[in-house]
C-alpha cells in the first residue's frame, strides 16, 4: 500500500515547523521571529513586542508541557553523555567524578534549558493550534 505523495502544502508545513522551531531555539518569537520574548532568564514577556502573540497562553497545562520537555531534554542529554563516557573510558571509568558531574549536570541543565524549552513548547503548541483561543492580539498570519 503506497502512502500519499508529498504535496507542496506538506513541504510548506514542514518548512514552517522547522522555521518556528529554529526561531524558538534562538529565543525569538516563533510566529514572527522578533526578539524580546524574555524579560529575564525565567520571565517570559506577556506578549511579543513585534506581532502581539500572547506568550502566556493557555492554562497551566502549558507549563506542564514545558516542564516535561525540559526534563526529557536534560535526562536524554545526561544519558547520552553518561553512556559515551562509559564507552570511551571502559574498563576504568572514574566513578566518583562521574557521580559528582552527574549531580551538577542534572541540577544545572534544567535551569539553563528553561527558556529554550519554554519557547520551544510554545512553538509546538502554536504550530498545532495556530488559531487557539486568545493566542494573538491580532489576526496577522504567522510569518513564513
Ligand atoms: Zn512575534
């Protein structure tokens, strides 16, 4: 059974998703690419100063998604580093150093990653629910 051919709309959608994620990973607005989405490291601005996208949208479930993504990225990054170190240093890994590095890494990485995962989760949410209730102050379409 053959799958449906890829259409121009599919390519545009994939391109848009990649662009929105790239904007989010550089802490810019996923909708327009403008700067100023964070007032401080942990303080997301109320809305995008360029396009008016409400950055605090949705109820508390948005925060749960952000936290989930944050811990998944931190855990996966740690696991990959741990496994790589074990393979490269076997049969004599420095267990004590590995333990302390792991503790520091697991405490620092989620804090460091917070703004990135917060705005990335917003980009994912915005991609799948572009016209959600109260998402934007205006009806300007997402910049291609
Ligand atoms: Zn914007």
